[in-house]
C-alpha cells in the first residue's frame, strides 16, 4: 500500500483523528460537510504496485458493501462496518473500526454526510489510502437537496442512480488494479443489467397502486428519490437525517394530511425508532381515522440474512412489495 508508515503509528494517528473529528461533528454537521472534498478531487491515481490478493476493502453500509462485492467479485475481500438495522446517521466508529480502516487497501463509503459523525474522518482517509464516496460521483443536477441546500444522501432509492454509483466503484477498482480492469468492467455490465430489470420491476409494481393512494409516510425523509423515480408522494416525520428532531407541530401536520387524504397505512423503518410513528397513529385515531402500520421498510440499512433483504436487490424488492400490498 501507499503509506510507508509503521502500522502502529498509522493506527494511532487514525484513532486520534477519528476522536477529534467525531467531536467536531457533534458540534456542527454543516462544518463537516464543507470539509469533504468534491468528487473530482479524490485521488484515483492509486498507489497499488503489488497489493496482496484479494484487495482488502472496508465499506461503511450494507448498500455500499453490496455494490463493491458485485463489481469486485473474487478480487475483493469486503469488510462491512455497519450491519443490519444500524442507523448510519448516528453511527460512531469504534476502536475496532479504526483498526479495520487502518489495515484496508481501499475504503468505500456512501457520502453526502450519510455517515454523519464519521463523514469528515472518512473524507480525510484519502491522505493515506484510496477512499471513495460512491454517491459523490453523480452529477449535481441529478441530486435532491433540503431547505439548507444539503444534498439528500439516500440515492440508492432510485435504482438508476445507484447503478451510476456502481460505475464509480468500477472506476475506482480499475484504477487501483488496472491488470484486472476487464473483469471489473464485465461484472459492472452484468450487475447494471440486473439493476435495469430491478428498476423495471419497481416501476411496474408501483404503478398498480391507485393514484389517490400513491402516498407513503415514513419515519424520516429518506424516500424522496424513490418518490421522484416511481411517482409517489412521500412524507417523513423527521428530516433527511435521523439526528433531527420531530416536533409536535410536524406530527400534527402529518395527522391532518393523513386524515384529509384518507391514507390508510404508514411505514416504519428497520433502522429507525417507531416512537414518532406511534404518536402519529394515536393522533389519527383521535380524529376517528384509523391508520395501520403497512409494514417495515429497509431504508438506511439492509436486512439480516433471514429477512430476504440482505442484498440491495432484495431490499428494493421487499420495499416495493410491502408498499404495494399496503396501499393498493
């Protein structure tokens, strides 16, 4: 790998940096976002000469890890930091995570501050090893933003956009490991073909929901890309990050909305507490409009092996089927 520093020195330096940056993120999310380098500044002239096989890669979320496994194939050994049901917005790296990052050949993360308290730390890892934010290679005109102008990080809910993130993974792997670039290219083509089929599946299934019921309310505002891509109106109790607070006014406004539109089902998320959702249901009941939980959606984390949603494709199919069943 590129750094000649002693492994212990590297580990200690990363640990100190992580503690400092995590403390900074606690104070201000926007300040850490400004420190993340733009996509075109990431060093793709990777330092590999004779790295061992397979390439040791650390990924943050399950969605990112799934991208890397599909494009990298047998050439990569992927370690995933955040498991099923883990909220990346609130995740704090442990000393064990620092050790894994310290020994990785490459690091892949989602970006646009999805990883919350780790964001600046992950961005600065590029000084010692190739670190790639897969969502930050997509043109800004394709992105959604909140009222403060911060990009919505939940790009994987639009399958076509996530296919572009897969291409960024291929680019990074091919530049790091040019001898096997042809294999990465072929696996990307195969994977993108499956994603085209997945996108069509979602489009056709969701189109069966009657227009007046094409509304989904979830725990936080993670599904805007999904709504834009597949023509659903989406509402979240919390904002883009689960680190935001949901006030009484927001819940009351959603209660009025559900009652007025006669929406019969809302959705909880596997990685978010259902406390606010329960308050929402109680508010609807008080207005004599019963609303049920239409099912559990996978938003910021994949599911367990037993859930059928342990891969990106499985997650999308589960979410689509759950939404259709509850709203049709």
